[in-house]
C-alpha cells in the first residue's frame, strides 16, 4: 500500500473501552487480503498499547496517523503470517 492509497476499511471505535477496539480490528482484518489497510479511530488510551502490541505480534504494519487529546487514529496494513 502506498501513502496515497485510501484504506479499504474504516472503524470508528470512539467511546469503546478496551479490548473492544482491538476486537473490532481483529474482526475487520479477518478475510482481508495482504496489503489492504484499515483506518481505526479510538478514544481509549489503552488502545494505543493494545493495538500496537497486537500488530507487532501478528506482523501487521502499524502507524499512528493522529493523536490529540483523547482521539487516536491508526493505519494498520495487513500482512499474512
């Protein structure tokens, strides 16, 4: 995926407590092709740690695209393991 490509899916997990943003991410990744991306928005501060760690373990690319106050936005690109 290049930086000019739009994500294939968008998840708005604003207002959801952990682990729900991570569970929504896992569900969305299921069935996606390698290289496809998800734009995830969350407001729970624990989401940063949980989602980053999950992506490290699963091998998915993880990038913080916005972090301000209680709004976190991530771009996750699926990698097959």
